C-alpha cells in the first residue's frame, strides 16, 4: 500500500491519548516510586529523601502483616470459588433449556449494580438483628456479629465480593464454551458418559486457558478491593478487614503519610504487575496481537 | 428416555433458580425494607418479605431530604464525559497503531500495554496531587471539578487496543479508494473508517459507561462538595445522614439503582450475548 499520510500524522493521532496518559498515568507512576523513598511523616509540606525507611517501617508494622494476611485470605477463599462455581453455572446455562436469558440477566445483575448499593444491601442482611442472624437462630445457632466480630468480618466481606463476581466470570466462561466443538459432546453421549465425566474429559481441557485467565483476573481484582471495605467496615474491627488498597487510602488520605502510603502502593504495584504480566503473556496474547 | 431428560432439566432449573434468587435476594430484602412504614418493626422476628404496613413514604421522604436528582445528573455528566473522551481518544490512538508505520511505534505500543499492568489504586495518590496542582477540583469550581473526575479515566489501554483491533479488521482497499478520491488522512479517518467501526465504538461506550457509573474510589477522594456527589458517593453518604434509619437508606439505595438497571435491560445483548467478554472490569 502506498503511504498516504505525512510523517507527523501518526504522532498527531497519538498525541491526545499520549498527553492524558502522560499526566494521569506515567508521571503518577514514577512519582509513586519517588515518593516511596521520601519521608513525610513529620510535615506533609516538607519531605526529605529517606531511602528505604518507609519500606523498613512497613515490614516492622504488624498491621502490614494483617493486611497481607487478609489479601491472602481473599486469594485462597474468593479466587477458587470465582474460578469453579461460575464455570459450573456456565456449563449448566450453556444448553437449550427454557428461561436461559432470564437466568443470565438475574445472575448478571449483581455485576451491574454499584458496589456501594451491593455493600449496603449486605450490611442490612448482616445487621445484628438482621435476617441472616434470624436464619441462624432458626437453626438454634447464636447470632454472630457478621461485620462486628473480628473473627467473622473478613469472611462476610469476602462473601460480598464473591456474590458480585459470579455473573461476570460466568459470562467469560460462556463465551469460551461456545468454542468447544459440539461433536465432542455427541461422541460422549454415544459413549454413555454422564454429566461430570463429559465435562471433565471434554469441557475442562478445552477451556483450560480461560480457567487460567479467570484465575489471574480474579486474583488481580481481589488485590484491588476497596469499596466493599469502605462502605461496610472501614477496615475494622481491629484491622480485621483491612485490605491493601484500603490501607493505602487510609495512610494517604487520612493519616497524610504520603511516603508510607506510596511505599505500600509500590508493594501493591509489584504484586499486581507480576499477575498481569503472566496474564498478558500467557492468556491474552490474541487480544493484544503480540 | 423422555422421563430421563425431564429429570435432567429439572435439577438444572432447581440450581439456576436457586442461584438467581440468591443473586436477587439482597435487593429484594432492601426493597422490602424500603416499603415498610413506621408502623412495622423492620427487625421483626420472623422477618416478613411482603410489607404489612405498605408505604411509599420512605421514598418520598428520602427524595425530599436528599438531592438524588442532583447526584444522578452529576453521574450522567461524569459518565457521559468519560465515554465521549474515551471514544475520541481511543479511536484516534488506535488508528496509527493499526495502520501506520512510524518511528517509535513499538515503544508507543508497549507503553500503552504497560498501563494495563498498573492498577489505578497504586498510583491514585500522585494522580490526586497532580489533579490538585492543575486545579481540577470542585473547591475551585464545578466545571473544573467535573473535569477532575473525568480526566484520569479519559482513555484506557483497553479502549485503544479495542479500536486498534477494529481498524485492523477493515480491508485496506477502503482507504485506498478514499485517497484516490482525494481525501486526506483525517478525512479518511472521520468519513471512511469511523463509520465502519461503529460496533466497537458501541461496545467501548457501553462498558466505559458502566465502569464510570460505578466508580467510587476516585470521586470519594476528590469530591469535597455534596452538590458534586455522584450516585455511588451520595448513596454511601446516606448511611451517615440517616444513621440507623434503614427504611430511608434502603429507599435511597433502590432509587439510585433504577437508572443502571434500565440501562442494563435496554443494552442486555451487549452484556449477556457472550461476545464481548472481558470487556468490563472495574
């Protein structure tokens, strides 16, 4: 093809997006790293280079370990549920039965609704004299402080995240299931394979890349949890629901300890980047045509 | 054989109905509470789903005390602006990445790809400091406040790559014909190419809208004036305003959800057709 554009044209097209990304992405990115080596703890208008001091403070702070533990809980509880259960639902929904569209709409509804409304709705379910405690009482179990007892609060919050994510991952699986050749299922039917045999031998091997993709993206979102915590518990009681992002928020915007918050942000950055890199290099090559 | 099939479908329906009800239940319970009058104990054991003292008074009450309409308009301005800028900036940037050869193309490509790996949450503090420095905050004036809410999300790598893909799929002959007809590169872009990527623009618009509509973290950091609150921030604020008046909190939350549910139902094919997956992610 002949070249019909001038030398400057490509740059002009890229310029507007480039300016926005420069100001609101690249500069803040490097500034985060820079700030993480600054000490702001005595005066927020004045800082000085402090080397690794913020990082050293972080690793000596017990709250940091609590925060990392909560994130780990999210990874080991929410991620497996969000990888397996939506797949199961997608397999059920991916057949010719009545009411499919209605099921899809209802199961997808939590994804669409604002996380703030979802968190408020759950806070109401979790109320001290709320409906969940009533159900426990019916089974002769004592009421629990779903959001007020440090033993249970993190699980209550994780449940909200799971509830809100199921529909999203189910739709990702449904898209992947469309690509499984129908003949393979027919062959299974002829062999007389049951539901579980059929899906274990045909479906799962076929959509393994999607399962891996869902694992990485649900892990990444588990590390970015904020709104649920902010609306329901503010990280309490006793830091029992504090997540990395909530911790950064608190340090930056409530304690105004910019250096410490930035060092924490760098830690988040490194963890998320590792997951994202795996994601892009292994599962999303097609999307970006690398 | 027939019986076996019925039985098989029955258990599928039982599971799907159960999951649907569990998805819906938190909203149903909120709706039920919002419709209960002061004559009914909302903490009654056993709980009642159908209100005994049925009333719309909570809705009227919360509507008069809280400017939900204002929050709605603010959300519309922010989501509308974000969508518009994403459509323009993403298609502009996607085009040369798909179609042109130039120095630094690889660098531009990987720089944009890199932004996918960095979560906003990790850089939000400097973004806030920069926004302050540029005076894009509501304490200066409302317009600048809106710009500050929009700009950090005005373009995304997701959008740029989506548009790049769309442009890659267009046959090159289309452009060649337009060039021969005497169009310059900007005319080719606007008159020939943009109309051909409408489906991708629609997908980008819808998912950007949903993302922007639900955004909570950024507005709760930058906003200082109640009159500038977007719906999620305003709804969260109901908790503080009505402390333990759950009837009002419930009514306000339900009202705030109506617009996005209408939007979802109208656009449902984009969400549940299974074609655009991986598009939305907060």
